[in-house]
């Protein structure tokens, strides 16, 4: 068993800085689990607590069936890939990968076999005699990953390993890490601030903010059913549009009793959304809420089409090839639309746009939690 379990873990620095705030979650045996969040949210601290590089102020940390709070890092059977590679500059790639095995006095024959196997998995057999200065950033990161593979640990820990690479290399290394997990089937915890990395790599994703876990789910659940405004804003690119407004009753008909009102953006709620919001909201017309709509759920109103729509002026147009980002101003609201049509309005135009009101999210103004 190589599951990882955290129960009510707290980390306080200098008796006043709360870095990890009562965090509890479980990583299943063989699972690829990702922690994602903005800088300073506590995700790297959680990883360091699991590795034993930091001591928890309170709470329980288990690896397998063993509580490891008092276990030294070297005895926890975890291997960590750091953001800055952390390779010895005077050693070859082979010696860097073999170093931990030599410290453990593993027989030379076994060391050679393990290093060559890891190099084959990572396609770096031809680089084993080179020193780090003769390697590219992506090659150095492969060596750093190889150094963890040869140890054959229970748990792999990745601390933002791709942040120092350029965009093309990040895509390549993402695919490489995914292939490694499928091949080894070992428990992996991956920390990143990049939501694209989180969504493409994680079987489950934990979203963190201010030391707390906001939501844990697979990528599509986080995207389609965020529990809060923060999760909705962090998952998805470009981010979700948010508009401040209020709810009003526009019809006595049961199919569409509620409408969201904001300057320049007045949209009737879909029947299922009205039902989810609940009768207590319908009894409070004028209640202030925050509405969220993703850029891909806004489109151009075609001639003869019907449905929820609003007028907006086009501020900026960004052609992206297969899609176009259009920045809009509707009343006092600024929005972004992601359009896939080859025909899109130009800068300065005023046009009508549709909204998929079945994908309109509502959030409480005070708690910023999703209204369900």
C-alpha cells in the first residue's frame, strides 16, 4: 500500500503565520493527485510536510498504513522532484541518477540496471555521460525525474517541476510525466499553480486557497460543478466572467420565474437553474448575487435566432487561430467571449450576443459559495 492520508493537518510558522489550515484528504494507492492554487496558498508546504521537510504543528500524516509524523525524511520512502532540478553540477547524468543508490550501498550491478532502465523510460540513454551544464532545461528535468525513478519509492512528489521550462517543453514534459505514471502505476502527488497542468495530469485535483482545500474532484467536475466563485475562476481558460446583480421575478409561469439583472446584462434563468436556487430565493426578489458565465458559453446572435441575448460593444479582438477571444463591454460589465465562428465583430462594433443560460452560475455575495 502506498496511499497518502492527511487528517486535520495544521502548519503554523512563528506562532502566527497559518500556512496549512486543517487540511484533510486521501491519495489512493497508485493515484495521480494534483494540488493546484495560487502562489502562497500552502500547496508546496503540504508536499513538504508529506516529505518530512517540515514538521506539522498538529494533525496526522500517513504513508501506507504507517503514521510518519515522527519518521525522518529518508525513512518515509518518498522521492521528490524539485522546481530547480537540484542536480550536482560536477556529476554526470548517470552519477546524479545513481547517487542516492550509492548512499544506500546498492550493488553496482543493480545501480547500473536501474539507471539504464530509468534512462530508457525517459529517452535519455544518450545523455548519461553528460554533466548538467551540457543539458537543456528539459533534459535536466528528465534527469531529475530519473533520479526519483531509480529509487523505486512508494510515493513520487513533484513540486512545480515544469515552471522553469518554456511553453513547448512544458507540453512535452507533461506528456512524459503522464506516460511515466501509466507505466509505473505509483502514487504521485503533483503541485502546480498552472490549471492546465492540473486538469491534464490529475486523476483527482485538490484546489487550495489560503491554506485550505476548497474542493477535490476530477477535472470535469471542477469545471462543470465548482463549489465556489474561487474554484470557478481558477479552473478554465480564459477565466469565468463574473457580474454583480440581483434576482427578480419576471413571470408567474413556473417554467421561468427568475431573472438575473445587471446593468447591460439582463438574462432569464433556465428553469432548472431556478429550481436549484430554491423557493427561498424566489420569496426574496431583489436579492443580490454574483452571476458567472464562461467565455465559451457566449456567442454571436445569428439573424432569426431567439433566446437569452444582450447588446455589447467590442473593445478588443484577439484571433487565436481555431478560436477568437472578444472582449466586450455591456453596460458597466466587462466580459470575454470565446468564439469559434470565422465571422466575428470588429473593434468598436456593437453587436448582440447570446448566452447559454443553462450554464449560468450563481454565487452568494457574502460567502462566494455556489447557490445550489
